[in-house]
């Protein structure tokens, strides 16, 4: 049984006028234990909205339209917000957010933030027990435990704050961790140490599988087993890391790779090329391929025919003309 399954998930935002704006449309994927799935795409493509849907976290105006999300075969859809927060978030699915500083209360010490999180999920546990558990976890990930636990977030460096968030987020040993651009606010050397820490936790079995969200597609070569490229609320291409990075088939994936600086062999001298235009307005009905207006190889029928996922070269591609 897959450890995590997303089945035809569609999500929408409800405007103050009662209109539904589709933000994620028909996304499906599954993950095995120990697998890392990378999801890439430019800003506004629906990555963070998909993350909230994968956690069952529907904060207005976000609402589910259809589909299902299952962790180890158990659906997390249709539950009350209280049930989701107590029995799903942190236990089954945990999130490592993009901005650690925004995720930590500046008026609370790190150890007290962790105590609040654990106490909200486990009845009858005392602070001493929580602190001991936290010390073990921080020792495991190689942190200056006593100094960090007794510090306020403002007293820590950006990299240390992010490590604290990772340690607290995984304290209940969740089955799936969703890392939403966890290194985007860090310098390159700190990014490397934070990514290493995340994978050390995965290898030690602290959590079972991970979804790694980023807009930097080349980064996923060193992180993910499979990659899903997202555009305008849909998956455009899903394949192994090797397939997507070095043998892209969808025009959007190719354009996204061409727009990135890359240190890969044979790529260092290539100048990045901007993707012309902008993603479509999802508040308006879309006919045909969502990338057609920006696609350099689009044909007339691309703007009138809805594209579906099909197998091309051993991976799924949402393009009728991909070869």
C-alpha cells in the first residue's frame, strides 16, 4: 500500500461574491515509503495550495472541490478542522514551512513552542517529558541543544531557526513531511546543511516519505526520486528525476529548465531564457491547453483541445504533441 495517495484532487477559492476560482485541478499521485517527490513550478502555479489540500487544511477561502487524500490508506478528507489539527497535522502529515521566522512566536522560547505543539496532540504529557524528548531530537540532529532550547527565535541565526522548525515539525514522527521551499530564505552553504539534516531524519526513519516543493527545478536533481512539474493548477509532467531534468518532454518543463541557471555539465555556459507571457487567469474558463498562449511550439488545436496526461518516454506528460 502506498504511504501517501492523492486521487484526482481539485481545490478552489471562494470569492466574496460567491464565485469559485479553481486553483488545483485533478491532481493525482502516490508515494511509496522512503520516496521523495519533488514538485516544481513558477510562482502562482498552485504548489502551496496543493500543499494545504494534501494536509486537509482548508482555511477559508480555500475549499475542496473533489478528490481524496489518503495516508497509509486512511482518508483525511471530510474531517472537522479540530480533528485535522489534533490527529492529522504533525502526526500523519507535517509541514516544514518556507519562512521559519514567521512560524515561530517571537515571545516564546524554542522549548516552550515545542511543548505547546506536543501538548496540543497528546493529553497528560508534562513539560519535563517533552523537554527530554526535544533534547534527544536536537542532539540527534547535531544542534547546540541547551543553548537553542532556551533561546528566543530572534536570538538565533536564520539557519538555526530553520533547523528548529524542522526538529519541532517532526517531533511526533509523522509519516509524510511536506517541505514547502524550506531553503529559499537561506544562503547557499546553509541550504546544504539544512537539506542534509532533512535527509538524515528521513534515513533514520523519523518520517517515512517527503514532498519537496520548490521553484528551482535543478535543485531537485539532488533531492528527489521523482519530479512533478506543475503549471496553472495541473501537473504538466511527472517522471523520474533523471527523465525530467535531462530529458524533458513537455514544452513548459523545457522552458522552465531553460530559464534556470544550472551548474550541470554542459549547462554552465548557457544563458537563461525568460518564459514569455504570464500564466492564465484561472478565474476565467480555460479552453484547450493552459500553456498554449506561451508555448513556442503550440499548434492551432492546442488552444481548443483539452490536454490529458499520457505516457511519453516512460513518464506522464500533459501534451498531445510531446515526443
